[in-house]
C-alpha cells in the first residue's frame, strides 16, 4: 500500500515526521522493525488455544507508558528491519507451525506495510488476523485495515486523561480510544467463534489494573458498558502489572496490585455482567515477558 512517509500522520499524534529520512515519535522509519515472531501461549484462551497465537512483536510505539513491560522494543526500539515481503512469509510460517491466528502487536505505525504484506499472502492465509493495540489509534488509520482484521485487541488503559498524560504522555487518551473502539467494533462486530471454540471475529478490550487506581479502572468498564453494553464485546481484566521501566519514579506505581484492588474491580465487572477473561496473581511475574531475541524474524 502506498503511503507518504515524508509527512507521517498515521497515529493520533500526527507528528508529521519525515520517516523517509528519520523516525517519528513512535520510533518508526520507513522500514518495518520487528523483534520476535512466535506462537504465544499466554494470550486469552480463545486466542492461544492449544497451539498458541502467532504473535509478531513490532518495534516502536505511539505511547510512552512509564510502566511498559516491553520497553526494550517499544521505547528503545530494539528490533530487526524486514520488508513487507518477509513479513508476509512470517505470517505463513506461523500458520504452518499451527498458530491459531496472526497476532500483530503494536503495528499501528506500520499499517501501510502490514497491508502490503497481507495483500501478498491473503490467498494462502487461512487463519484470522488480530490487531493487538494500546488503543491509542487514529480512526482514519483503522479504516485502512477494514477487511484485513478479524479480531481487535485494544487496551483501554485509563479513563482519567490526567493519568494518561502523566503515565503515557497522551492527554487526549480517553477521547481517542473511545473513537477507536467504536471504529473497531464497526468493522468486526460481536464475537464469533469457530467449531474449535476459538475466537474468529470480534473485539476483546483489555484493561490493566494499576496500583492505587482501582476507581479509574471501574470507570473504564462503566464507559465500556455505556457504549457497548455487555454482550457486544469481550473484556479482559489484566493483573500482570509489575513495576518496570520508569514506574519506580512514581511512588504510587512502585508495587504490584494488591488483592483488595483486584477483587474490587473484578466484583464491579461481575456486577455489570461482562463476559470475558481475568488473569490470576501468577501473571505478575517477569517470566511471562517475552525474550525479544529476534526469533522468527
């Protein structure tokens, strides 16, 4: 897909970077950078199944989350340059390995190249394609993906924009995310499952509980219910928060989520009647963070 990378406006920051000769706020240049491609066993059960989700981790990110567990690739931009043709080959290799889907992690700044890659292999690709995102997406960029994405996996990190500004340098986060979620849902609709019980189409909205911010978490789910009800989408309550990267600079973030905070949010979600998934306490360990060793790239 042709795109003018000399004045990039793919993400909500619309930084206008000349990515032909440098990088944007996201860290992305003209060439795709990726850090790992493998069958990930720790996504939601309806994605990982028995064989794993065929996950491709892209380097760079349009957010600046101070607690990012993947900061080596999101902020430090660790990765290997590949062509769209090679990316298409990776998709097919993951399919041949038995992956249940292709899972694009933080690919927003490479959407034109991803589309080119998918166009090259769509006649051979028989598994769903998932778009795994921090939620901070521009609607016009998402519209480019219509017909290419079967499953959307956005985060809804914050309700309070002051928190988004403080922890992710995104003071317009809630408005941007809500518009993005509406567009994602418009494209894929309510959850659809295959005969194997795995998700084939639909949207899972993820939320990571942060220590000391359980009330903001509850507001996130209240907003989701106002917009979508409880039957149109799936939700995933994540408990994996562990202090990483710059989080130790914020006293309120320099610990794991306690049982009271987790149970308080979970209780509210159950009262609301959402369907979806929850993580257990064991998920908040470093062993669940991938080793970005360029395997599969």
